[in-house]
């Protein structure tokens, strides 16, 4: 007898969407197929009228993270115990956060601290990228193979300092010599580089020039973190990846130039991948001028309507592999605390809204197929970052991580639709379709607007990337 049988819904599988039944035994999916009148289950979930997709994978979150825009204090983003509560309501069943390694520490020490911070503190499953920043000694790069073997095969690098230098800010930028070394280690041992790509010379010069000219208002952020900066950094990083044989995953692609660079690289059969944020696809720099306009900001900046169109083209068709949030949850007061180009609080509060917004804007408004929707919200992240096929797919043997979306949900979102912090940047957005049930490894986490799970349900997931992903553009 099955533990759970989901029937009557439109189930999205790698072969497309169909009226399949999904059988769950314990934590795993054991069957996906046509209705079987003889099938028995301890619980039957009637999904009639609903769309059943793989549980969302949030590939880019910064929880319990020091807020560097305001270095005078010791402010942190909300932790996993708070933010993953909202993720569960939004259909997200796995998230990837970051372990930051600076010259004063090393990978094992930093990773150990982060693992202890997350232990029994997440509602959904989780893993970590290893972020390498500053003038790291060579011995740190020698630790990369061990991290990969332990299930942490993705390494974040910044090609620039996001903000101007400050004595109380830890370094983020990794010079291209060290990035090349990291790429060599990753290529040799089965890892991937996760890249925040902006041109440091352009960005830092823009900060200096705009301050000299008195153009310090935060509405100028898109001119500091410019389209040209993204183009130069993407191009240079891709060339270095090609030279070292490494795979690269660009985070928060914000501009048309970034999309074009990735499409060109993939055309040369290079293993280059990119994510964008649903914020970047839906908002642009003009939104900074609204009363709460900095709610929509993250680094790099919002860009132009032409970039919105390019991002949706990349998501609906090709060029962009995943959607993410750069989740950086704070209170509204902290989010709006900065007003200038060098102190606006970055990051977004959007993981809970991601699946509903991408369904609304992608599937309903732009004709994105349901299979492509599953790809950009779950499957591709699982494949690129080493979670597949355990995560990111509705198939026998995979974890029973599922989200049920109600396509008849049609209304303007309000603060009451969200479960994290005291605001949402998506208040007032017209939604058409929204997650209504979430299952994590066969356990119902959220149902009928109520949390059924508990803190600590989330587990650490070790990852291993398929070599095909690392050799050619396979997702």
C-alpha cells in the first residue's frame, strides 16, 4: 500500500504534462503513471484542477548574512528558521545558501560554522555554495577537492567589489588570477564556478565619478552597475573558463548583454549557464523612483525595459537556465534604510513568491510551457548544481518533493499572502496561479494555508554534479 497517492492533477514530468497519478512510499516517488483503480494508499490527495510540479529549488539565498551596506552596525538578514517558513508556503523544497571564506579563515572552518548554524533550523532541505573572497592564499584552493568530495561542488566568486571599499567590509572580489586557479581546481575535480560578474574597474570608477558630480541618489544605481560592466565581466569570465576547461554558472543576470554573452558561449558548446531573478524580469530602473522603490533593488542593479524583454526571452525559450531570488530577507525599515548609490540595502525578499510570479508572468502571460516552467524553477538548478535526479524531477526514485499550483488563483497580492518579514515587494501584483500545497520528501509541509511541517524537517543534501553538465551546455 502506498503512503500517498496524488491523482487528478496535471503532472509535469521530463516528458511533458499529463493526467498522471503519483505514488509515494516513504520519502520517495515510486510510481508515475495512468490511473490504476487497484492502487491503494493511506492518503489520497485529489489534485483535480491543480498543476503538480517538482518542488522549487532556490539556488541563491543569503540567510543569516551580515548586511555589508551598513558596516557601522552588525545587522544580519533573517535566518533559515524564519525565511524557509515562507519558502515552504511558496512551493520551495530546497535552497542553496553560501559559506563565505575570507583570508582570515579556511573552507573547513567556515563550512563547519555554517552547518552548525543551519542544523535543525530549516523547514526545507538545503545545501551551500562555497564563496571565495579576497586575497586568499594558495592553500585555500588546495582545499577545494575535499569540499567537492564532501558534497559541496559549487564555488562562488565575485569579479568585483559590489560597494566602495570600507574598513569594516569584508572583501568579496577575487582577482582573475585566483579565479583562474579556482577554475583549474574545479575543472579537475568535478566542481563548477558560481559567478557574480561585474567589471570592478567600471563599477568603482562610476562610484567615484558620480560622487564627484553629486549624483549620489540611489535612483542612479543602474548607471553605476551598468550594462557595459556586465558585458565586460561576462565576456572575460567566459574566456577564462574556456581556457581552463571549467564550467560556470552566472548568478543574477540582469542585462540583455549578459544573456547574449551566455547564448554565444553555449553556441560554442561551452558549459556556461545563467540564472536571472524574477525581480529583474519584472521591474526596471524606473521603479526606483516609486515611494518604496528600493524594495526592488539588488546588486547588480535593475536595468531597462529592453533588458526585461531579453530576460523573459531567455527564460521562455533559451539562454537562461534558472530563476532565483538573491534572497536577502530583512525588515522594511532595514530594506529602505539606504538612499544613496553606496548604501541602498541589496538583496530581495522573493523566494516565497518566485513560483507564483514565474507561473503568472511566464506561463500565463508569455506562453511558457509547463515543462519549461518546471525547468527554470527546479529541474535545471538540480541538474547544474548536482541535486539531480534526487531533486528537481517527478520520477520514480526521486524525492517526493512536490508543489501543487492552483491556476484559478487570480487576484491582487496583499501583505497577508506572505509569511516572512513585515512587507513583500510583490504586494499589489496581479497573480494568476499560486502554490497551494507543498510536500517535502513525502511529508505534507503546507496545506490549505497552514503549516503542517516543523522546524528541522529540512535536511542537508550532499551534491555531485553530472560530468555531462561540466563538459557541455546540457541544461
